[in-house]
């Protein structure tokens, strides 16, 4: 039976770094291996890059350490 991979939750800072590196031409597979996540996670980050960048630019300075984009209303 294959072993189950440990769940990895990336911070907003990690996601921003991934977006920047994808724009510079690095492959999603390489980034997935480096951060210990699946290729589909990298694809999701790329797909949601606009909303991630908007969230970080609209938020306070501590938003880079957050792991989710949820806010308390």
C-alpha cells in the first residue's frame, strides 16, 4: 500500500514566491518537489494568483504569515 503524503500548508509568502517563480519560467514540477506539495497545488496557486496578490496587497503587513485568505467580518 502506498504511503500517504503529509499535508503541507503553504504561507502566503510561499505562495507569492511560487507565483513570482512561475512568472520567471520555472516549472511547476520543480516547485512542487521543492515545496513538498502536489503539481495540482501549484496549478491551483497559479490559477488563483490574481486573488492571492490582491488579498496580500489589500491586507496588513502580517498577511504574509497567514495560511488562508479568510477574514473575519
